[in-house]
């Protein structure tokens, strides 16, 4: 599905039914009820600055947004913290049907493609469903950074060499790799939000890298009259890509891998449940 600008407010010209219903949340609640569906729409979220509605059950959820320049209901489909696909629905009943199909049962990507003409799966969704989310992430991450190097010229801040070195180590290869700006980190889950208890590394120029532990302190900063907080991570050491990768391996949490399906919250719940069972 191609990119579509999302509406920042409900247009009465494009969405008179949404306006008359009192908003997207109320309109979606009504559309689900007419299916009928037992799914509940989450209460409105005041911190989200767009017309928005969310429906969730167990490990699955969907979010609905409005297109800005045409009448379309833009829906995403998530499972275990992974974006499985999108759909641009021409009507709210169609969007409600798609959401109900995804969340109420155990619909697969193939099921959604057969039922919903507008459904477009993501590559990660296909890989996650096939049980190869970690492999896909390593492959796509390395491909993306290599393409960026070729397009812009490999810079001193490129993490490509670090990614190549890290994927050769089984201890790291079994984890879910993520990059934030040019930092390479690892999650013990394949879904977002990711875990934050693994070390990470950043390029520092001249084919050298710096390893940081997961331990950090918060520092108050001020720039151009704006106050903000910055996380300062503990430095483990510096060296070549291979040397820093060894530092990352040496500083992984005990009994670290492999990455499991779900989110950081899911993993924490499993750990809490195991602790209670052991006590």
C-alpha cells in the first residue's frame, strides 16, 4: 500500500458520518456492533494528535486512521508486536470487517488476502508468520545499510561493518538486531517494544567502534532554551568491529537468547510468572 497522508482532523466534507457519530472511536464502535462483533474499541487517546481508533485483544491489535485528501480508512494489523500489514478501506464497515477478521480469530496473512481486497502484508509480517523473523531482520538490516552506503558513500558513521561482524557470532545472531540512528542494538523479543537489557555499539570513525552496556544515567540538558533529558550509557570499551563485537558478547545478560516472539512486556510477564511458580 502506497503512502497516504493522514488527516490531522476530521473533514466534514470527506467524513460527514464520522462527524455525526461524534468521532472515529464512536463510529467504529457502532460499525463493529453492526457486524456483529464482540470486540471493544479502546477509549480515545488524548495524546495522539490525529483522529485515531484502536481495537485490541490478547496479542493482536489494529489501529484506524483517516486519509487526509481522500475518503479512506487506513488500518494496520499487528500481532506479537509485529506490523503484519495495512489496508486502505473505502468504507468504515469494510474496515470494521477487516479488523474483526484479524483480531477475533487466528486469521493468517493468506486468510486476510482472501477476505480483504485492500490488505497488503509486510515482508516482516510474512517472515514472522513463517518463524523466521530474526533471519529476516538481519538480512534486511544489512541490505538497507549497504544500499545506504552505496547511495551516499560509506561514511565514518556507518554501522555496516559492525552488523557484518555481529551476525557471524551465534550469541548475537540469535537475537533480534535493531538500529537506532547508527547504533546497533539487540532485543530478546521479535516484537515492539523491544527489550532494553542488551549492550549496543556505535561507530566512532576510522573503522573503530564503541561498545556501551545497557546501564545508563539520565542527564538534564538545555539547548536553545529547551530543557530535555538525555540517557548517557556506560562505556564498555572501543576497538575494531570484531573487538567490539566480542565486548558485546561478553556483556550479554545471563541466559540471553534466542529471541522469542512477543514484546518486552510479554517477556517480563513470562518471567514474573516463572518466578511465582518457582517460589
